[in-house]
């Protein structure tokens, strides 16, 4: 993983685990089906949005149970990044409350039923 791993989320197929790397501002994707001696990993960058990844503090990972997406709270950059797990790219970065500008610090995520 990267520097300061924080949390783990498993995407909906169960094949890949994603680890948030707080200091790097990245995710590490780990193939859970790899039974060899080394883990097959991929780094997902771009989580920090317009301010860049370094020390972005991606923390909690929320897998979407119906789509190939992960939502990631990016605490130091006051936003939520959406990652497409098929392409391992950030498809959206948004601030939950842009009027507060750098004071919202999203630290957790949840889905509503339905």
C-alpha cells in the first residue's frame, strides 16, 4: 500500500479490496484472488481533486452495492471522490458543502436504503 494506509473497502464483486492511503492521497487496489507470493496491486490516483493528491487524506471507502463505483471521503480537501472500479479512475470529485470552503472535512459516508 501507500503511506499511512487508513481504511479498506471491498468492491461489489468481492474480487478487489481498496485501501485508502492518507498521505499519498491514493487508493491501492489489491486482487484478493491472487494466491501467488506477491499481491497484485494497482494504484488509483486523482482522489485529491483540483488541489492534488499529496496529503489529501482519503479516508473512508463506501462501495456501491449496485454499481461498479466507490465513494471516498477526502478529508483534507473537503470532498468526496467517486471511483469507477472497472477503469480505476476518479469520475467525480465534489464538495458536500462548497459554501463552507475547507471546513466540512467529510470523515464518514453512508448509503440510504432504497
